[in-house]
C-alpha cells in the first residue's frame, strides 16, 4: 500500500508529462493551459463491440421480357335483313391476324448498395432498475430526471473514470495562445430525440439556462466567462475575461450543461419543462409519475468514436429497453433483486449490503473512490460555534469510528479519512490532520468550559429521512453531551429540514453526507469559502479566503496546486469551518447476468451494458 | 327515500369544500415547501426565493386560497407544484390499483369474516368459538406492515407464487391483475375479517337469545333456517355499520401496503405529496377521501333500510 502511495505521485506526474508532450506535439499553440485534472489515478475503460454497418456494392443483371401484343384487325360488317329480299348492308367479321410474338430481352446493370447491420449478439432485452423517483421532467431541478438523464442526455464535456474531462458532444477544440478564446466543434450527426439536429445555438441556450446551477460551472459562467457565441451550426466560441485553468472541468461539471432543444432551453429556469428531450443514446418512452419510467434505444444516436470511459466516449445502447421502477421500501428492493424482478439497485444501504454480498446471483458493487463525505456543519454567525474554541472542542471530541459505525454499519463500507480532500484521490493529504479523530474528551470539555458554554443547549437539526444522517446524528448527539453540552435534537423530514436550515437562527449544527472535496476546483469546495454556504463561515483570519483567491488567480502546475491544496487542508483544521468525520462508500448492486455495469459517483450508466441471458 | 338521498348528495358539496379549505390552511402550518424538493441542495437563498415567487408561494395566504378556490369552482383541482402536471392526471391512473385492492380486500374480508362469525355463534364458547376468537385477536393485533413483510418474504421470495412488486392493470388480463393484487388484498383483509368475525359473532349470539328466535325454534324450524333466515338479517345491522367504516379504511388506508408491495396507488401518492409539500395534490386527495366517506356512509344508511324495514327516511 505504501509503495502504491509512493508511486502515485511520480506516476501521475509522468502521465501528465506524457499528456502534455503529446498535446504539444499535435499543436503549435503556446497555451500555458495546465491540464490540472489530468492526473490519472484509476481508469476504467470499457471497449464495447458495437453494431457494425457494412456497405456492400453489387451488380445486378436484370432481365426484362417484353411481349409484343397480338395484332387484331377488326372489320365490322353488319347484315340487315329486309323482308322479301336480302340486302347486305353491313357485315361483322372479326379477323385475327396472327403475328409473331417476339420477346425482347434487355439486360440492365443496376448498382445496389446494401446496408447490412451486424448486430452485436449481446444486444437486446429489458433491464429493470429501482429508482428513487422522478418528480419532474426538467433536468435543471433536483427532483428531476437524475439517473434517467445519465442515459438520455449529453453535454459538451463529461467526466472520464479518472475524473478528467473529455469532449462528449464536441470532438475538437482549440485555445488561443493567450488562453482567453476557446473554439469548439460539435461532433457530426448529433440529433435530439425529437429529430432536430443539435446546433451550436442549442448548446449556448442550454448553457445559459444552466448558468445558475450550483457548482464550479456557475463560478466559471459568472466570474470568468465574457461571451459565448455560436460561429455557425457546428462551431461555437467562448471568450474569457481572465484565464480559467479549469475551463474544461467547468464545462463538464457534474453534468451541469446537458444540451436540450430550443423548446426547453428557452423556458425560464423557474418554469419546469414538461417534456424530456435530450440527445443521448436512450430516449424517454413513457413516464408514469410515482411508478415507472421507460426508456428505449434512440436509433438515430451516433456514438462517438472515442474510447469509452465512464460518461465519455463511445456509448452503445445495447439494451433495448430500460425500466426504472420506483420501489420506495428498502426490504422490497432487496427482495426484488434477489428474486430477479429487478436487475439493478442504484443504491444499497449498509444494513442490507452484507446480505446481498452473500447472494450468489447478485454482485454488490462498492464505489470506494471518491467516497461520500460525512461532515458536521457548525453555524458561525451566533453562539456557541462562532467561538473557535467551541468548534475545536467538537473537533477534538469526535470519534469517527463510532459515528461511521452508527451511520453505515460494517467497517468495510466506510473509512476514516484524515485528509480534508477525498481519500484515494491525487489530492489526499495528511496536512493539519493531527487533530483528526483524536477523541480527546478531556481537552474538549476544558475548551467548552473556557468558552463559557458549559450546559449550552445546541440546536441540532437532523434530516431523519436519510438513514446515514439519522444514524450518525444520534452518535454525535451523545458526543456533544459528553463534552458538557445539552442537545435540542430536532429530527425532521426533508422539506422541513431544508426550510429550517435556510434561516441561520434556527440551528447551531447539522450533518450532511455530500460528494465531499474530491478536487480543488470541484465538488463542495465552494462551501469552505467565506459566507460560502448556509453555515455563514466567517473566516476571521482571512487565511482560507486568501488561499481560495490564490488558487483561482493563476494557472499552476500540478505540484503548485497540490501545495495550495495542502495549505487549504491545514487552514480547515485550524479554523474548523467544518468538522470532518470520515467517508463512506456508495454501494450499488446488479444481478450477475448484467454485464459491463460500471457505476461511479452519482452516475449509473446503462449504455455499454448488456444482459447475458 | 329518494328525497333523502338527494338531500344527502347535495350536502356533499359544502362538506367537500370545507374539507378542502381545512386542508389548505392546515398545510400552511407545516414547515417547508415544495421549493426544497425542486431546487438543488446547494442553491442560494435568492434562487429559492425566485422559484417561490414563480410558483406563487410568496403570495399572501388568502390570495393563494382565493386562487385555489376559484380554480376549484371551475372544476380545476390545480397543477402539481413539482411536476407541473394537472392533479387529475396524476390521480386518475392511481385510482384503479387502490380501488382494486380495496375491492378484493373487502370481498375477502366479508367472505372470511362473516362465515367465521356465524360458525363461532353456532356453538358459543365451544372450541370452534375460541379458535375464531384467537384468529380475531391475532388478526386485529398484528401490525399490517409486519404481516405484509411476512407475506412478501414467504409467498413472493421463498415461494415465488406472487410478484414482489408492481401492479398489473385489469386491461392486461384478469389473471395477471389478480396475481398482482392478491397478496396485498389478503394482508389488508386479515384485520378487517377479524373485526367482521367478532361483530357477526356478537350480533348473532345476542339475536339468538331473543324471544322470536325461541318461537321460531318452538315452531320446529331447522337450526339452519333459524340462523340464516331469522337471526342473521337482524344481526347484520352492526355488521353493515362496520362494513361501511372498513371499506372507507380500505380505500383510504392502504398506504403502507402500497409502499411495501410497490403498488402505485393513491395512498403512496398522498404520502409523497405530503412529504414534498405538493399542496394541490394533498388538498385533492383529502377531498376525495371526504367524498368516499360521505358516499359510503350514504350507502350504509340505504343498506340499513334494506336490512331493517322499520328504518325509514
């Protein structure tokens, strides 16, 4: 393990150097653009044989027989009888003239092009998956298609398995030498499910509608981007106010910019779309709200020629039909996959994981890296946690193993992680972590006493609807009580929790389970900035603010970014904007006859997946 | 009788509106709104407010109420705040699964509960009576969700006779339809059958001690005739009352069953709507519940008159 850790950095640097060399060899551009995200830590690449289209040209000799008709000469003579005498006035005679029946045979050569589709033998079938539910067809809403959009939509850029960015709807791009102008070319043959072509105008319109979507993209759009213009139907250009070393990352950020047709992107973002139209390999066939969503293969989808890796590259819709079924009860979900009535569980709770692990017909998939981060957010704008001593007291008292065990269960589904940056990524660091998971209750009690908050009643709001939050919060409550605090434990449903936490007066502490800090430019890092989130982080020393400003101010090498990331980690442990608990793994499950299924993070792609039945 | 029925039917209009109004103001008390469900977790407060404005949730409560009532008078139950689909279009496909389970549940309850009650009353305090009592107590005490899980595990996982999840419409065939609703119907019918058995048994034992029954027996009538022709009709009035309440309970109270068996019915829709604060759906479903109560009660009253000719309206 240590050898792997030691080799990780040189390997990453070597790969980056190789990538840079290859890039320089191909272009004469002198862009100081450092591909900060080209650190390849793991690469899951699946090459899936696709349907082949064979065009055959052949000559056909066609024989045409022409039959000459019989010639008939008709002479009409009529005979009229007059009493007493017979006078022939007219006589009708039919005379048939026999003529030859020559058959003319001509030969014509026709060139036919026959299109033979060699279908992949694995193609076909219906895959059934559980689904937490799609409450609206608008992809810009949290209650929207979610996983469905993974199959039905595409953006201009997307993430590879190594969390790097790669072109999806664009096949080539170019940056000017000053790094301020970027030109992009759309892949040929892109079509929406309604048959309309995907144009640069649609890309711009979709980007405009997504511009307020939280994440790196919104920062890019608001602070760095100057203008987004379409050059023609297939080309567009982005000009920047200042250099953004994360331009491609921003464009791939969490699927923030899936391309949608005009009828959707022209709607204001507050008006939910009532149709689901994308340009991905699957299209919506039927939506029964609260019950099921059916997708079918989009026959006009032309896969990219690039290598397939997670959400990028060649996507082949091998499965004919995907059925997402809303199964609200966890026990029913488990029973359904065990009996084969559904093929995939998008997410599995720790309670049932071991049971599924033992099932011979089910594969449990542990998405270890990047994992989910469990963190305690403390309200900074009023007592008691506006006092650094109180934040440090809680940090010192935390027993990560206890909390994670209470939240998730068996130890194989979680890990303590001393790094502020996600463990298992290139950014993992021990910087500042001497105070992590030390369980020093005595010192914590002393700090509470020194701050004069002994016996203070902490308003602790808990998202009881979420098993991980509910489980971890109970242990954290005990820890708070053990250092001399009283806890007003308020368990609530999602809507109430969201409404309550919006007002900082309503709470002192809460726990979240988020994607964490897996990249200095991405994920939930914006929450660690001054006034960055609902916890109203004060950053009294100004240290973290200065470090964030520094990170976004210039273009750096990997080593330079890692150095800044380490400083950020130290500052987080010093000023405690968040108390880090640890990480747990997302678990998914699939029947053993589901092949090629490689979920990662929040995406469960079903393209390049087939059923071996 | 007809005038009575007409009066009762007319009375449903103000009652339903009253229930709707009550539901509207009660939901205003609940914390949170649909915005929390629609918008991203990391959205800013400004973005949340903009969406709230667009949905009209920032308007004064009375303005919202007047708007909703106005639509209701025009026969418009409104649009889901989240999916933006008409409430009626969300409710209508869910009626069939709920009514199917309620129908089969009622049939099974009656077919199981009433004969058991009659059997128990045939020989009071006998072993059979005690066995029926045991079934009644267990059937009524066991929580529905536990029974549902047990049934699911036994008859869908271990003995895969019934499907684990889903509902098959009757339009796809009677047998697949029956297969999809049998297990949930059996589960919900256990507790109601237990109640029927107790009610029938008690009613029958009481009636069988009346003078006219002694007279009937003195006339030499067969015990079967005494029980079914003379006693059961009089004993059935409390059973009819119970039947009314239980049918309403079956129509409106199948939520847990629908969740466990993944049936896309009205109960699940209501729970989801309450959790998501999708007010128009909640209001419409509560009004529908009120309607079911009113109509089933009316039907019960009509059945009283049939069971007991002395009752006249």
